[in-house]
């Protein structure tokens, strides 16, 4: 696995981080890293066990060989962003439209938006549709509402027995309403370990089951993550992913650069950036602290946002993700060689253009005194993404230590939930 973190343009640009600032912060970074390693959060265990992979793969195999045409993953936030990121990054961009694909068509019911749910119901063949309801708490209103709509559709199409046979609950192993329904209706379940929070759960059955259902190599995801975990255990605060916690913390707290833009140069990683946005935002944005993560895509957003990054307020750090070997590269054919504004492209490849543009963005930002950094991925596959997922989770958790906040709670989202419950008539609210 080749994943590297290049901070040159955070250190060397005008207004960048000084070596002395980094060394002043080092004792705190070391302390935060030591605490993280000595009292490891639940997600750090995931790459080293196959206890959750084995049942996920077995169930995926059953679904794939059952003649399933459709698989609807119902969940929101940490219960959907990771699975969606993996699907978009690693499966064919038009996966559902392919005649030959890894498994059933994949649908994600996230927002309780009737139009989306209706669209899913328009498409699926209900008699051979599986639904996977994913909610750790077992009571998230959006997920439960989507589930109730899909459940009725499944019961109407296949009867109670069909619904029970082709429904899975991925939830807390012991508690919650979904667990209670599972017991009442004898629905099969997969566990989300209690000590793994939603946004850190992509390497549990939350992400492993849908990945395996669509034919992805879930084992490689875990082994990629394990190689990052082992490296961090060995290099501790010297590991570049961990160092990134200090870099982004300093950019925010001592440079006023409180916006972190993750900009992969690969369409496949657009939803990966969305996964990271939740991880960083919900983990660190509390007690008046935290920087604002945003997602962008190169080159698309060069034609949309780059002007702002180059000449707008000095409040951002741009984090490029560069892919060395893009799957399925294509040669740009030679044509119109007499037209100098067109002919020069012929003979290059599409990936070459994408990566040259990534480099051009990096350099032009640096020259304009706009700090940026680059994550380089050897390629986009399961092992590389597993590595990067773990690296960013560890970085976020350790950044929590620097900010002095708990990166595993989200008290700020409770108030809105209470109002929703009360308006929707939930007893006790
Ligand atoms: O990271 C988190 O904890 C949240 O984003 C949750 O994943 C999200 O609120 C959904 O919660 P649940 O899985 O309980 O439905």
C-alpha cells in the first residue's frame, strides 16, 4: 500500500507553519498520541479482528446467491456515509446499470426524502429485494421512517415471511428499539460494537456487509487499515497521519485557517470526502472549537471554487488527494494537430492531464501564499482506502486530544432531535 502525506506546502509557503511552532506543539502531540495508544478507542481494534468480517461475508454470500436483484441500505450519518463512500470509490460509477456487476443493485436510503424513497421503490423488484437497516441507536427518526415505508412495501410484495427472510438489522448488539423488533420478528442482525461510534464504524458490518454484497474485497479493506494501525503504533507522533493532526490544528488555531477543504483529484473519491467531512466536523466541532471541513473535487471545482481558494479570504487549507495510478486510464487520441490550442493534448493520457492539473493547483496555491497539503494514494482500491480511512480516523481522534474535546460524542445534534420527536408526537417529548 502506498499512501503518503506531503506537508511541504504547509511549511514552506509564506505564512506557513514554522518549525518552531511544530516543536512547541510536539509535547502535546506526543501526549495526545500516547493517550490514544494507551487507551485505544474502539475503532482501533477493528483492523485486527475478523470477528465482524466473517458473519458479514457469510451473509453477503447468502444475499448474492439468493437471486437478489436489489439491496437497500437504510441509514444516515455514520451509518451511511462510509458505505456510500466505499461503493462510489470502488465500484463502477454506473454499477447499477451494468449487466455484469458484482452483486445486486445497490440503493442507499439516507435522507427521509419522499422523492428519493419513491425513486428507489420505482426501481427495485420487491420480490427479490433485501433491506439492511443500519442504526446503532436503533431509533434514529429518519432511518426508522425509511424502514417503515420499505417494510410495508416488502410485506405487501412478499408477505411477512419474505420480509423476515430478506431483512437485516445492523445495530447495537444488546439494546435499542431495532434490537427489540429483531427479537420480536426474528430478523437477522449484525452487530455494531458498543464502543465504536457511528462515524468511526465503516470497518464494522456497517461498511463491511454492503461492500461484500457488491463484491468488494472487505478483507483487503481491513488489511489496509491494519498496516496503517501498525505503522502508527510503531512511529507514534512521528507518523505523518498523526503529524497531520498537529498541522491542521496549528493552521486553525494559530493561523486562523479554520476551513479544511479536502479536494480529491478523482471522481471516485467525491463521497469519500463527504465521509471525512462528517468525521472531522462531528468529532471536533464543539465547545466553540474545530475547523470546518468541506469537500471539493478536482478538476471540477477548479472551475467553480478555485478562484476563491486563490484570492479569497486567507481562511483555508486545501488538502489535495492525488492518485498515482488511476484505474482505467485512457489515451487522448491525436487529432487537429494543426490547431495549437487542441492538438497538444493528443498522445497524453486522461490521467496524466488530471494529475498535471492537480500539480498545477498545488503549485499555484503555494505561489499565491495559500497553504496546501497532499495525500498521495498509489491507487484507489480496497487496501489503499482501508489505510486512508484508518489514518484519518486516528488523525481526527488525536486532533481531539489537541483541541481538548471528546472526539466521540455529538451533544450538539440532540436539541434538534428533541424538537423533531416532540413535533412528530413521540411520547415523552
Ligand atoms: O457518528 C455518529 O454517531 C452519527 O453520525 C450517527 O451515525 C448518526 O446520527 C446515525 O445514528 P444511528 O446509527 O444511531 O442511526
